[in-house]
C-alpha cells in the first residue's frame, strides 16, 4: 500500500485549533514580553545615565567652586569613597588641550586617554560604553567644566545583572505561559467541540429504521445549536419520508396482491372445474381485466416514484400553461358533453412555468378526469387561471356531490378511495397529481364550496428558461 503523507499527518479539528491558539497566544506573549523587557532595559539605562549626570554635575560644581586642583582631588576621593564599591566610580579631569590634570580612578582605571573632542555648545555632552567586560561594560560621560573636560565612569554590572535576571524570569514566564497556553487551548477545544462529539455519537445511533433519538442541543443559541437543530429538522424530514415510504410499500403490496389473488383464484377454478369453451373465454377475459388493472396500478406506482425523485433536467422546458389547459379542455369537451356537462375553455392568460410537459399534462388530466367522472349530469366543469407574484394558480371546479368531511384529510393519500371498493380507480390519481405539483415546486389544495361540488387549486411557480430549473435559486 503506498504511503499517503496527507492521511498520515492529518490533524483533527481540535488539534488544529490547539495549534492555532497556541501559536497566536505564543506570538502575543513573545511580543508582550519583548516590549516589557525593552521597557525595563530602557528604565535601567536611564537610571545609569541619571547617576552619571548627577556625579558629573556635582564634580563640575566642585571644580567651579574650588580653584585648588589638590583640594578638588581630595573632594573627589571623598565622593568616590562614599560611592558603593561595585559602582567602581572613576573620574578624570582634562584641560582644554586634552592634557590629563587629575585622575581618581584607582578602582576602575580608564582603558585609554580621552580623545580630542570639540563640543558644539556648552550643553553638548558625550556618552559611550567601554567594553573591557563584554557582559558588564562601563558607562562613561564627558562634559565641559571650568578647566576643560570632566570624564566620569561607573560600572554597570549591578544593573545589568539585575536586567539579566529579569530577562531570565521573563524567559521562564514565557516558557510556562506557552505550556499553559497549550493546555488551555486543548481544554477549550475539548469543551468547544464536545457538542460536536455528542452530535456525532448521537448521529451514529440515530437511524431511520427505528431509533427516534434527536441530536442534543444546549440552549445556547450558538452555531452548534443551530447545526443540531438543522440536522434534527433534516432527520425529521427523512423519518417522515421513510415512514411514507414504508406505508406506501405496505399499501402497494396490499393493492397489488389483491388483483393477483383474484386472477389466481379465477385460474385455479378454471383448472379444477370442467368448463365449456365459453366459460374459459369469460375466465380469460376476467383475468385479462385483472391484469390490466394491475398494470395500471404498477404504472401509477412507478409514476409516483419517478415524480418523488424530482424533475429530470433534460425534460424541463418553458411551458405556456394557458395553452396546455386550453388543449386539455378541447380534448375532454366531447366526453363532458356526452355526459351533459358544460366544459368551457379557460380564459387565456399570459403565464409560463418551467417543468416537464408530460407530467403537468398527467397532473391536470387526473384532475379533469375525476371532475368529469364525479359531476352530475347537467352540471359544469370549469377551469380558471389567475396569477399572483411569482405563482400561477389553476382552479378546477365540478358539480359533483363533493367529498365527505371525514374523507377530505386523506384524499391525497396513496390508494385511498373513500368508500372503498365502490369508489372507482386505484386511489392513486390525486396522490400522483400532488407529487407532480411538489416536484415542480408547487402544491394542491382542496376546497369544499357551500353550494356543493369540489374545487381543486393547483399552485405552480412561474418561470422562464432564464430563471433555471424549478427549485434552483
């Protein structure tokens, strides 16, 4: 088996969250600690500079006050003695020609004589470091005085050692912070993804075969709750669809077995009894009728199954619904007139729908056939077309006895025939019409007018080729 690097190094969502959280937090900690360290370093160096400035100012004031260089030396030795030894204070006095006049630097001798320097003004000073000790350099300040120049040096070791200690502490804090960040990121990812783990575990148990469990929600209203609610609605639709499928399969088996059983009984009787040729002919004709009814039921079942799968994009076209209904009215008018019914053509209306012409033809054929079949002689069957924003509404009314109140909730159920065997047909016509309407993004409603009869309202979305197939945005 070839090595799949992507699969071998695939990380879970939780691991990716932990890595991203740790990386982002580590970067933030590094930036924050770096800023803090540089701020502390600046404060330490400013403190050293202030100390140098204080010593230099005091020495220059002494020089300006004392005219005796020997007295100045004694005062400087006293100041050095009062300064902490670790500071290693050293002082040198130069004349204006940069000739050394006085040196008080026993603890920390200067590494080299003062280089010639021309100040740009009375306030001009010179500061620098002498790196005789790379870890702890000396800090030097040069200023003008009454005699020439003053050079003062102090050792920065104590301050820089403290700065090093602070840097070590910050490094430890950073290391501990990164470690804690990783653990906190892992804990947060685990807590955040726990609902997803619960959803996954529940989804593995939930099946349309019988488990009626639901994906858990926590009432937080966040994205995970919304996901769980969406999946629960999807499961509800799947269960309802599976339940309809089971009921439909059971009903179909029952309805299809009935004509098969009748035909088998007729054939068995014909084989057992000694019948004449005429009786055999009658038996074969009856069996043929049973087979035809069985074929009609099978075709209707197949049509419902195909319509439930949705429209075939290759058969979708723009259909002038007014023209389609006009042609159906012309086709069925002779049959209606033979029964003494009025069936005028609908008033034309400029409206188009996108769909399967054959299926829409089947939909309205089933409704018109029922309307003519159940209308009383001398009555009327009427088709009307109206339009609302985004939809076209087709209403078909008849003058029959209407549908009993107890049967109305079930008229679109498959194989439902009201008063049972006395109602002609297989009980699939209205069910097929409803499935076709749904496949086109529409619906069918039944209305029982007070004057009697029935009215079926078919609502379909309007559209053209530019809009795309029904149901698409």
